[in-house]
C-alpha cells in the first residue's frame, strides 16, 4: 500500500479547488500590501513640512521595514499555500475514497462496505451504495 499523501492527491477536482482557494487569498493579500506601501510612501512624500531629520528618520524606518515586509509576505504566502492544500484535501479526500471503494466493488468485491468519516458530506451517498451492495449480495445468495 502506497504512503498516503495528505497534501495533494493529483485529482483534477482538487487542483481546481486548490487554485480557487489560493487565488482568492492571494489577490487580497497583494492588494493590501500594495495599498499599505503606497499609503506610507504618500504620507512621507506629501508631508514635506516635516523637518529633514524626521523625514530621514522615517525613510530609514521605511527602508528597514522593506525586509520585514518581504519576509512577512513569504511567510504569509507559505501559510496560504498550506491552508489551500488542507482545504482542497478536506473537500476532495472523501471523493477519492469513495471512488477507490467503488472501483473495488466493481471488480467484484461484494464484501466491501464503504466507510466514511463522521464529518464527511458524502455519508448519505455512501449509505445508499452500501444498501445497494447489500441488496445485490442478498440477490446473489438467493439465486
């Protein structure tokens, strides 16, 4: 049995969900970063009434914050990617398990019962498939 990859199954549905979730988090983050960047630059550039020493001090702080912002963006990017992988797997994992169990049933394994977790949304479908397999088992045994 192959080791389970919790993060990415390669399912096309998971890929689509992963892209949607990641992009929906990425665009607001980029927009917010650009807005903060330009707001700070606008504030510093438009308040020319500031003394030179204060202006230089603000620019020094701004230049030091560039590293912090860059590091924070990379960290947020990694967290967003991991969260997207988790969300997409939680949505697609039950579908993958259901497909795998249905393939086993189609190969003739009538003793198999589809098992789902308590929180899976596909519980109703799995229960109906289990009833159908049980009915087929009864028909085979009586025939």
